[in-house]
C-alpha cells in the first residue's frame, strides 16, 4: 500500500484525490466512459469520507456532470449541476465565485437542452452578480455576457422562424378557404392546403 503509514481517513482522501486526477486526465483524453466510472467512485468515496457537502465532493460532482454531458446525458449533467449549485449556495452563498461558475456552466447545459428562457434567466443572474463584484468589463463578466448574446441570437432566430411558420400557415389556410367553396372540401388542393397548415402547427 503506497500510503500504508498514513492514517486511515487521510490515506483514503489521498487515494480519492489520485483517482480524481486520473479521471481528469482520462476526460481530457476523451476516455469518457472510464472517466465516468472513476468520477462516480470518487464521489461515492468522498460522500462516505466527509459529512455534508465537502468542497472535494462538489468538485467531483461537477466533473462527473461534465462527463455525463460529454456522453450526451444532458439531463443527468443538468441534474447534478443543479445539486452542486444548491449545495454551493447554502455553503458559500449565491454570489460566491465558485457558485457563479457552476451557475454559468448550468446555464450552458440548459441552453443545450433547449430551455432557453431558463438559461437566459440564469445568465442574467450571473451577469448581475459579476458586474457588482468584478465590474462590467471584467473578462469573466464579458464571457458570460457573450454567452447570453449567443443565446439571445438563437432566441431571436427561433422567434423569426415561428413568425414565418405562422404566416405560411395563414396563407395555406386562406388558399383552402378560397378553393373550398368552388371545388369542395375534398378537393386535392384544399386537402393539401389544410394539411400544410396543420403541419406548420397553426
């Protein structure tokens, strides 16, 4: 045993730290399944070793969340980051640098999941806190502002697309209304126009 002379709890903590470091390396090398298994073991080990949400436990959970997202499990990554944010808020406060970092990462996942309003609210919350603490032109504040800008652009494009879809549906419906009195409701053009309008969600 490499740490045979070290007292039990400290020996366990060092072993978990080594596992955590190895998992980080594996993640960087894109060995995500292996990294996931190691991070899960590290989280379980820290939770058994420490009472409450120790910083080491929270950091390992954050790393595990990142791996889950890399594997395509956005819901799992989001749930874990929400858990970390809750613990950090209780332990460190809502505007602590560590809490804000995790909140910003959580907003990214929410955006990737398609929860654009939720992501926007969280970005704005982080920007407000960073502006008060660091100033409006601090690199960290500007980074989050940039993320919010990308999100707002995406939301604007979606709104424009929805508007265009609604306009197209109105045109199909108007055409069907014009054709139907003359050709009947079972006419192929009437049926197709009605179907197109329904397909567009209107």
